C-alpha cells in the first residue's frame, strides 16, 4: 500500500516538490533516499531541489560534498555500492567487485545481451562518431544494416546528422543511454584502442554533439536524440536494411 509520504517522495525524486516541509532528516539521509528511489540519474541542481527543505536551501556544492562523504562511509564499511556520476547526473551503482554475483543473477537475460557483431559495430560508432554506415562497413568488412537497426531500437545509437558528401548519407553517433549502459560520464572516458582513431575523416553538415555533460542532457536522457527529426522518421520507415535516402 502506498501512503502520501511515498507518493511525495517519488515526486521529489524526479525533481518536482509539491511541498518542502522539514523532514527532520540530515542532508546525507535525504540524498540517499532520493537517489535510491530515482529511476534515472539526477543532476546537481535537480538533486539539490529535491532534498531542499522549507528551512534549508541546499546548494550544488553541498550536494557534491555530501556525496563525497557518503562514498567515504560506503568505502569504510565495505558497502557494495557507490554514488557515481553517470551521463551528467548522480546515480547509485554497484561496485565492480560485485560483478560476479550480479552476472549469476542476470544469467537468464542472455538473449538480451549484445552480440559480438553488435558490440563491434557499436565500438566503431563510439570511437569514430559521427560516422557513416559506409565507413562502418569498410572497417568491419560486412553489411551492418540489421545491426544498426537493432542499435537504434535499443536507443544506444542515434541519427547524428548528414555528411557533406554525395547523397548526404546519414551519420551515426551514440546516445546518453549508451553512456548509462556502459557507465561512462562522457565519450572522452572511452579507453584508447590501438588502430581505431577517434575522429572520422569526413566533413559533416550537421555534426553530432560529443558532449553529454550538461544538466539539460540529463533531463532528456530517456529520449533518443536526433539532429534531424526527418532523419529519425526515415529510419523508422526504411526497409530492414536501413536504406539511406538520397
């Protein structure tokens, strides 16, 4: 059964607050409660608003200091989670040491995991974005239409614009969902890979945004981003092979 306090807490966790009456809880406890109940990462300002009370306006500097203190406590007591910045917001995440336990828990989700071909294609897009399909296929040596469609459906990849080349082919880039899934704060956190330069060699008419560090991005992280709405509709209606319109 859900009471009024639980409903208010859920609204506060999403950044909205119908009331900021005092809870009597210390700041660290309020931050924990909000982050544990939030369904997505929360940026500094949104988190500060959610934990502020009638008699205590919380600033973003206080949020960062409190999170640092909480993570220190978690480390000292060997807790299996930390508060981590993901895609420009804060989220409670398990530590790497817990991976074997979690892998056993998720063993029945094998079918939803990315295949080697999908991971290879996604890696090329991540390091070379914005990148054309022709470039991806030249690197992989095989057609990748079905793989691209799957990545678009999973919201790991987006249409990032069009290249300034004959036919203005579509360009592909990663999304904020990609950052969340792989636990990255930004594209610059990707490890260096020998033989796979980050930059694409062609000029772009509508370059993709390489940054996901703004709080505005965090607010939109549930939506796939397209530089051109018409491009997105084209992808949805194209044949399974993702035929790119001229």
